[in-house]
């Protein structure tokens, strides 16, 4: 537990060293403690909202004065200031600026590392540039709040808010994918409208009371009191005297409570109307984007090849062969007498030894000798040579080898021969693939790097166009339904706002205390008004959208950019899981989410289950790892075959919540880092720190950084759209275990959502079992889901195919959006590979053949002239 607390402050100075007022930011700054006890925190320069960094000490450090170490290694004692609650905060008090009446602070304007010493405690501050001012942060905050409202509205509320078909066995607060807005039955929106209509009837003839007041009256109408007699005695000739009068007032307890109800309903309808309108706009933009993508794919005849990626892959291939040339183990100038010269091609691995391979003649024909009973030859290579040959296998080189070697018979009846290389003198690899690449490069350069689509690419583009068309229709339907809800909510909001003003003009105050009189039970218009409001409250509370929730969300002030970005990432991760992958959150998840974004930093877990598939998910917020570290998010999936046989959905979560169920699952660990830009190599250093120093991934978990800056990949190796912004760990031997993903708000939100979907799909597809070698072997637990829309794959839409080598692979067509995901295996190491179309493929692909993926485990790929041929099972 840190012995200090960090928060941003807004300090108004009366004079040098004397504070006039101190306002404290609502959220503290996270502090990490290293193994040696050093505390570390990340702060921001030019923090306009609360420009001063304040430090509050634990009682055990109260007798010490903090010392700020400046960039010039000078020790400067910090200045104490006191906030409105009497707490003491220590701030950097730099030179006094008389004109602006403030202290100039290095932390406010200087990037770098700074140190604060408090007794024997050290605090290291990493001061970075966020790149956002007050206006940008306010816009960011509104986007975050609207997304949060929509998450609670559109998915937590389900039928209670927008109407929809209920999920069998669903509990309160849950919603399945089928509960999308449709029809006119928008329950909460309809309830708000009915309440406004009930209030309108009350406003038409509000109940009133008669109050006795005192005022001047003519003598003929005088209702005397004591003051009347006194005035008459003093002046008997007056024509008007003070007397008792009756005044009609509508400012009664029942009307005051109705105005309170109107204010609550108006606030609710405002938030929902704004959130719905924003989401409708986003859906319309996504539909338009999909339509444009559909048109583009159908019209595409040529594809622009990324020259830098092509050249980089060509250079890597040439370097692979150069490494083989440098494997000579012979240092003497004299050629050994027992050395032999052979020319062979090396094939697949033989057995499980790792260094032994089948070998053929240079023309690829087997080295058989029927007259001697020899059916095959294998070659055993030194360790370094074997590793280099494996890496070069996609290039299909032939080798001229000078080496000291021996031959021995192996196998049953000595049908095989083992050629073992004891000492390599010289190796000369030759590959036609390099020559073809060089010739192709010349053709591409001559055509401005435009390449005609291959037959396979054309077919895949047509399929992608069909998927885009169907997705556009889906988004348009949801936008149309949302528009209906938005119009109802907007109409209710405007009517309720006007009614609130009407009550105010009539002099009626607002009172949340419900009166104990009989008017609400005996007067029909009042009883119907109360019943309508109770229906609104019931539906809103069921959806997690009660008055307390609205107040808690409204109290979220403008945080520092890093904290706000972290909260925004949380909302988006949940939206992708629920909206895109069709997961259903557990009952009561809204309360957990509100705690996660409004309370102090604590570990919170939200569990979800797929609506039609035996798959559970668990999103941990600020989880504590076994080594004590706390990343921002941890996402795990778990297969549960029992789920599909259960009708009680609520029991899924109690069953899945057992620690042993989740502890055995590998995780996707995500850490949000807000930067508008990175120095060269800085993002890689941050990732390396998370993986190696902080051990976020342990021995089996993936570790990825979420960040908003673009073009962060210094040497892109993927020709796909995400290649310059994202690194999914697609290179050989990394195997998608670490990387970084661009995840940005604003104009990049649509592309960023695909980046996040791709990352979650990467981890999710690892949980899908192979569908079986034949259609008849498909079991209920062998299904997977579409990573574009979350629909469950079915046997009728799954095609079993054979590679040229006889291995099975599967083309799974989504029954909803018709996207085809291909599940295959690396021909070299047998690792599972997925191809998810142009948008959601996360493996590295060839620059000039983007349907051809690299294996992330060993780097193997199908060289263009030798790609496998499809053959239906």
C-alpha cells in the first residue's frame, strides 16, 4: 500500500507561499511499488484543469518534509497547502510569477523523470505529454458518458428499455442478441411518454389548497381580525382595512412531489435520448462504411502492394539463405580427403528428433533405389543447420553441401538410409522463389506497385463484399429501430422539460418526499401519474438506470487523460463483447460497471456467457496478478459443455465463478497507455517492461498495450490495413503473445473497434476445438462462433476440405453475415491458423498475396507457386 496519495489540484494563490483556495481532483493517480520499495507514477504536462500536482502523506510520514529533485539535480522543499476538508497537500512551489499570481512548476511544463524524496521513501514521476486540452477532454468525457449510457441502455436494459424478444431463462438485466430494438414496444421510452401524458392531465387542472392571508379590503367585504379593529380605532374614516383573505395555491405537497418526478424523468429521458441518438448516428456511419466497402470490393480489379513490406519480406528471405551460407564449420584451408559433395533438396521433418528430415533429389523426386530395396533417404543435420533449414523451408531451396558425412541403414528391413552430416564445410542454397520474387518486384515497380487480383483474392473479395452488404443491412435495421426509440425519448424529454418550467411558473417547488395524504389514492389523474412514474422507475431500476446511477455518472468529473482513456477502453471492451460477439452479462453487472468507473481503484469482475454457445467470458478490471501487479484489464474465456444443457442461465455464472474454473484459463492481459505520440522505440520499451519486468503475462498469458497513437509500428511487416498501427505479435516465435493495438476515440473509433475485435478474436479463437475430420464427427461442443457478428457456426455451413498433402482444414460460413473463416494448420509445425477475411485476419500475410498467411510460431508460409489446392472431403 503506497504511503502517499497523488492527486491533481487547482490552487489559487493569494501571495507567494500562501494559498487562497485548493480544489482537489475527484480521482487519485495510480502508484506502483517496485520490489525495492520505490514508488512510481505517471503524470502529465500542461494539465489545464487541475494544473498542480499534490501529494498527501500517510501519518507515518507526517514529520517529514517532501523534497522535490529538479531537472538540475537541485533539492527544493515542497510547499504545504490545505484543502476545504482540512487535508494537507504538498506541492511544488517554483519561482513566483507576479503577473499571473502563481508559482511556476517544472512538473506542469517539462517532460521527463522527476524524483520526490520523503524521508527514506522515493517517488519517481514519469511526466508525459497527453496532448489534450480542456476542450478535448470535455468532448472525450461526453463521448465516454454517452457510451456508458448506451451500454446500460441498449444492452443492460434489454426489453425494459428498447423492447425485444426475451431470452429463455434470462434474468433481470440480461439481454441476448435477439433483443435488438424492433417494433413500437420500446418499454422504457413508452413508459416515459405515458408518464408525460399523465403529468399533462394533472397540469391541465392541478389540485389546489386555500390559504388564509392578510390584505386590504373594502368595508363591505371585510372579514375582520384583530388588526382590522386596531386600524379602525386609530382612523375610523378609512375606506379599506386589513382583513382575512383566501388565496388559492397549487404549491401543495402532491404537486411538489410531481414536479420532483418530472425532473427525474426529464433527466432520464435526456440522457437516454442523447445516448440513443449518438448510437444511431454511429450505426448509420457503420452502415455507410460497410456499403462503401461493399462497392469498393466489388469494383476492385487491382490491389496496391505495399512496396516497403514487399522489400522487407524479400530481404528477410535473402537473409535466411545468407545465414545458411555462413554455417561452415571448417576453418582449415585444406579440403579434407574424406569430405563429400552432395546436391539435394530437404523436405519434411522425419520422426520427432527435430534435426532429421526427408531428403530428395534436386528436382524433388524421391531418392529411391528399388534394386537395393531402398525406399527413402533422410538426412541428419547439425543443430544450427537444422534450425536454418526449417526457417528456409517455405522458399523450397536446393542445397549444394560439402561435408564430412556417413550413411547407415535404418527402418524395417533396412528400407531407409540415414545420411548424417558430421562436419559442414560449405553450403550453397539456391531458391527459385527468390528469383521469382525479384522478377515480380520488377513488374510491380513498372506498374506503380499495382497488382492484378489472383483468382483466390477475387473470390475472397466477392465474399467480403457480400458480408459487408449483409452487415450494412443489419446496421441499418438497428439504426432505424433506434431512431424510433430516439424520437419517442426526445419527444418525452422536451415535453417533460416544458412541464417542469410550467410547474416553476406556477410557483410549485420540488420535493422528493412523497406526501402521506389521500390525493394520490383518491384522485384518478394523480393516481395514474404516480402509477406511470412507478412503472418508469421499475423499468429503469431493472436496467441499472436508476436515479442513483445517473447521479453517479454525472459526478464523474474530467479526469486526467490517462484515467479517462482507461475508463473509455473498459466501456468499449464490454460493448464489443456484448454487441459484436453476442455475450450476455451476468445479472447485476450494471452496478459492478458503475463501481468500476466511479469508485476507487479496486478489482471488479464481470462475467458473461454467450447467448447460444457453451462459452463463458470473464473481464477483470484492475485484477491483482499472482506477483502482486495490477494491469488494467484481464479477459479470459472458458468452455462449459454443461451450459448447453442448462435452462437456468443465472446458474452459469455461479458455476463459472469458482476460482479453479478460471485460474486454469490463459488470459489476454491489456494495459491502457494514453499517448498522442511516442518516441522511437518508446512503445516497444513499455511493452518489454510489462512483459519482462512486471511479468504481466507470467508463463502463458498474452500481454497487449492499448494506445491511441497512429503509425506506431516502426517497420511494418503486414500489408493489411492495420499493419502500420497495430502489432499483434504476428512474427515468428512471438506467436501472438505480446504486442500493441491502436485504440483511439473520435474519428478513428470505427477502425479502432475493428482493431479491438481482431485482438479479442485472436484470443477467442484459441478456445475453439477442431470440428472433426468428417462432417459426421461434429459434436455439440465442437462449434465455434463468427468473429464478425458472434453467430454460432453450424454443420450445414461448414465445409470440410483437404490440402494437397492430405490434411483436413475447414471453411466455416456464418449463417447470419456469411463471412467465411478458414481454420487450417501450419504444414511445418502443425500450429492452428485462422483466416478471417480482409478485415479480421490477425496473422502476417505475404505483401503480394494477402490470402497467404505466415505461421506465427515458426514463420512458415506457402510459397506462391506451391500453395495447397482445395479438395472437398
